[in-house]
């Protein structure tokens, strides 16, 4: 199975009529700087216990400074108790 990777440059709101919580998985983070000196946050999620290879990275998301600012603002607005 191929690991899906994406650099999140911005966040956009999307309303969905139906949403439900997903099953729990492990998530790790890495902070790194590229050759140009730009810093990123990378989140890696791992396969659930029911997957064929449970401990394999299944998705990687990299956040730029701008997308992290948007995410911080979103968390402060939508989850004010969590941002304290």
C-alpha cells in the first residue's frame, strides 16, 4: 500500500450533511526544515489494528506556516476550551 502524502498550504471550510467519528489510530509528528530554511509540521497516521499492516504509515500531512496559522485560528474559534 502506498503512503499518501500532501502539503497543506491552506484550509477551506466545507459543510457536510453527514459526518461520524472514525476509529482511533496512532499519530506521530515531526518538525523539520527544508533546504531553503522553511519549517514544516508533519503528521503521520498509522494503520488501525484491523488493517493488514497495522503499524505502517498510512497517511502523511505536512503543514506550512500559513496553514498552521489557519489551523490555530480554527481551533481557537471552534474548540476554545482546547486552546487554553
